[in-house]
């Protein structure tokens, strides 16, 4: 299994030989290490196969073979891993069939028949003999003519359930948690931000021997997945890094699907209101942004109501509120602030707002007018940023996105800037929450990860930020 950052991948890839096959997994967006790893594979004469969803055709460079694994039927639906895992299992079984005699001979007795309707019976001799057999078979050469090598090691081990330690993990220091977490060996994190990839690399560097397995998915996707995994009795994530607080509190916390945890060192640093019922890691934003190269004199609008003017028709972009909870929260807050929206409308147009089309207040009317003005809905904030931010535009669109995405301006060649002087407000501030799975498979590692994700005492807050 090749893992790590781009440099680590390159070093590990040096073990590849002509005739080997490299299997890659890519979902939602192209991994940072994809391009250099693919180039190394091609230079070495290694066949590449990618397992991907709708991203597959857009991978650059393109793999030699592509297995398409759709993860959801409609936008905003639960992005299940059933299809990718089915294809992966089929691939593993096909590889295992190539070595049937080598792997299974000593450990299994098979009464096999090709006659239709008669089942194949497999009788396991013993776990110990099976383990010895597989360990031995792993070192045997592949049959002549089969040139595909597995780039991962298969290890079988037994785990003996240890009694619960007297010390409460929730009050343990990082020094006490670290050896316990290293014994667990892994921590699974669901996160609503792509920055989790950088956190993963930093955490693994800080705590060697603990594999942080992170999944970048929207809060809406996380909520659907956590509920589905709980219903199916699956372990799921150990740590949940999520926004969409109203839904999290009512649909996850209230029914015991997540629980709070405050690292001991944070107890007197984080205000009480941000510790309960779940820990706030930071305050995030969804605000109106513009391209400061395209509009060097500042934001091209000074009121939310400007967005309904004809000159902005088809030039306002945002993530579909049905796909991301924070954008639905933005719409909700606009309705809740209807009195302020009404005052801003009167200030902008010089007359009181006239409600129509069934709207009962100024907030509802603004949302109706905005959607009627050819509002452009996208699936990801990355897509919104890519529409607004690129330099070289003469009349760039504007839209709602996260202020923190300005961090990518230099790397992406963007000119994103926040529109500050907007009536009645330029957006919303909301908490980014950290929670634990009450049935975590890696409880010590989960608490260690939460502590790490709360940052350090440096000026920037450390790698977690």
C-alpha cells in the first residue's frame, strides 16, 4: 500500500518494476499526488488502473484502465461506498483466484463441482493453519505469466479485547493517550473541509504509528452517512469534524450518534459556550466574495439587494443549499433577519418592499428574487471559487463562499476578496464542530486527534489550522 505525501509516494514507487500494476483510488477531486505518481508509473512501464466516481474521466494524466464506481444517484444524495467496495472486492477475489492453489491448498479442503445447482463447500481447518498458510503463500512467486503484483501486504492478526482501563480517556493527557493510540494504530476522521488532508499528514508526522484515515465530505453527506452506518451497525468514523450545527444537534447528538469531548488542556481556554454541547474548533464563514483584480476599487455591490439587479443576472454563484447545510443556514438567517432585509431594501431603492409571489417577509422575497435572477448553483465551494477567483477576468462573477479560501489565492492564481461593506450583512458566521463517535473503534486515538485538531500555542495555531 503506497501512502503518505507526494514525496513519500515517489520514493515508495521506486520499488515498482515493469509488468507491475498500480491501482489508484480517486473520489470527488484529483489527489495531489496523482500526477507525479502516474508519471513515475509510465516511465517504469507500469500499468495503471484507477477506481473512481464521476471524477474518473477528468483525471490527468489518464490511467490505462478506468473502473467507474458511481457513489450516488442524484446530487445531494448519500455518497455510498457500496459500488467502489464491490469492485474492489471483485478485484481482490480475481487476484486471489490466480493464486488459489498456492494460498488455499494447505488450509482449505474444497469439494468443487462445475455442475449447475450444486454449491461449492469450503471447510476451514483451523485459524492457526490458515494464518500460517497465508503467511507462507505471501512469499511464494506468482504463477508464470501472471505479472500483476499486489502493492500491499496482507496481515492477519488476532485482537484480544483488553479490559477497560481505570483511567478515563477523556481526562487523559496526550502523553498518556499517545501509547494507547499507537496500540490502536488508526483513527478515522470525517471532515467537511479539504484541509483535512494536510492535518492528516501533520498528525501522522507528530504521532508515528497512527494512521489517520480522513474523508473529505460535506456536512450533509456526513450526517446521512453517520445515520446509515449506525442503522447498519457499522463502526464508521472515530472523529467527526462538521458544521450544520442545527441538524447535528437534533439528528445526531440528541439521539446519541455523536458525543462531545473537550481535551483537558482546552478546558480553561475555550469559552464555556463553545464547549457545550459540542466543542467548537473554530468559527467558519459563508460570505459574499468578489475578484479584487476584476474590481480594483472594491466590492462592486454594497447591498445584498444589488444582487437582484439586471446587470448581475446569471453572475451570482453559490453552492446549492440542498447540498451543503451552511448555505441552507445562510438562507435561513436571511429569513430570520427579515426586518433588517426590509430596511436595507428601502435604503437601496428608496421605497418599502412590495411582497409578491407568496412571500410573507422581506427575507423570503429576497431569496425568491435571487433565484429568479438566474442564480448559478454549484456542487462545491471549490467550484464557486474557481468561477469567481481566477485572474484575467474583466467582469468576474460574485458569490457566496468561505473567507478562509483566500488562503489558496497564491497557489491557484486567484484574486478572491471578501465584500465587507454590505447591507445589512455580507454573510454568516457558524461553528465548526468536533465530536466523537460514542462507539469509536479507536477511542484513545480519537481523543488524541481531537486534541491535535485544536491546534497549538503558535501564532498560526499550528498544522491543525
